[in-house]
């Protein structure tokens, strides 16, 4: 069965290993996912992903919060 986003988030909160929750350890996976979204058939999603990657290349940060 596929894990939902909520289930994945809850699993992260229960994981005893700090590196699992660190931004640095997740960054390559997140960047790869956003790069894949740049090829999505949905134009709005594709445009948003391209914007996120442009900001990432400019700032080096995947999450601007």
C-alpha cells in the first residue's frame, strides 16, 4: 500500500535518527522530485516546479521559509 503524505510526515516525527529529519539529508531527494515535476503534463505544476528550481539555483535553498 502506498504511504500518504500525512503518514510519511508522522513516520518522520517518530524516527529516532536525527539525520532522517534533517533538511540537509533530504535535500537531494527533494531536488530530484522537483526536477521530475518539471516534466509533468500539468502546465501549472510544471511552471511552479521550474520556478522553484530557478530559485534553488539562484539561492541554494529549496525552501525559502
